[in-house]
């Protein structure tokens, strides 16, 4: 089955499968049944079978899934070997934390960090020096980054994104509190709001309390 035929909700679950299978592989697990995987992941076995069937008959009756093979297929679909050149904008509290994520393991190669604040120029995060945004255009011309991580204030996000698109950026991992919805062809956006995740937790707690009052 082609990548395009996989539904969005399955795609959203793939990183979690990939992570769990990686942990199993590290522990030396060679194969796993959909029942065992479902117990570990908190999904139903039939959901797992349905999801993984999308990638073509991996599970075998009485055998389960070959952990390494399945992880390899999911990794290829996710593009973990793409090594996409990536830059990060905004070297503040959030940017510093995000820059320490292992990008390489997830298909990205962080090659540059930029900030408008000249006082940050030359300071380092990991093994990368913070550059001033005045260098952005020439850097993009030379190193041709494809993805950008936005850890900048909401107000700067739309204009910065447009500028970056004109420099060749085609993918945004957007943490600014501005929901980018880019209309350019071939530009993709992943908006991330940790606050939304916290609200989901709050909803869970609220429902528990609501249930116990009944
Ligand atoms: P911060 O104030 O510590 O850092 C922001 C940095 O961005 C500063 O160093 C500033 O000089 C730089 N900057 C401003 N405009 C820029 C531009 N056009 N290009 C490059 N650099 C620029 O703020 P913090 O805590 O790091 O948060 C950054 C943004 O992320 C804020 O807008 C905040 O609301 C948002 N945020 C989003 C979260 C999420 O889950 N999506 C979580 C936490 C913060």
C-alpha cells in the first residue's frame, strides 16, 4: 500500500509504534504478538492489527510481528533516515530546550540556530553557535535547510515564516503560539502546543471528578 493511502489517524500513531518497537528491540525482543503489543501500548489488539495491516501482511498467524522488521518499515514511512537539514529560530528558554532533542534520530539534522538578539550571537547550544538572524539569508543560500523550528513569539511568526519560505524552507515545526496555516504548495506545518496537551490532562481530571460526584 502506498504512503498516501494510509489514513491520518494511523500516521499520528506511527511515532508511538516506532518508539515502542525501538524499546522492545533494545531489550532484545525479536517478535511480539498484537495482544502483547496492545497491552504495552494501551490499544486494542484489533486496532493494532488494523493499523499494521496498512503496511502489508507483517503479522503472521501464530508468530506475531518481527520487531526489527516492523520498526524498519515504520521508520522508512516516517522518513527517519532523511537527515533533513534544519534550522531553529528563537534561542530563548524554549529554543534552548528544543535544541537538545535528538533531531537525527527522527530524520532531521539541526544545522543552525538563529536569534534576533545580538547579545546571544556566538553563544552555544550543544555544539551549535547561535547566529544573528541577519545571517539567515546567506546561511540558507549556502546550506539549504529544508525545515525550520519556530520558538519565537507569536507576533513574529507569520512574517518570519513567509521570509523562510522565500529562502527555501518547506517544513515548519511551529511552537510559536500562532497557528501557522500556510497556503503555499509543498510547505507543511506541524503546530505544537504543550498547553493544549495540559488542557487535555485537565479535561481528564475534570471528568474523573465529575464522575465521582455522580
Ligand atoms: P523567550 O522570550 O525566552 O525566547 C524567545 C526568543 O526568540 C528570544 O531569544 C528572542 O530574542 C527571539 N526572537 C524573537 N523574535 C525573533 C525572530 N523573529 N527571529 C528569531 N528570534 C526571535 O521565550 P520562550 O519561553 O523561549 O518562548 C518562545 C515562544 O514559544 C513564545 O512565544 C511562547 O509563547 C511560545 N511557547 C510555546 C510553547 C508551546 O507548547 N507551543 C511552550 C512554551 C512557549
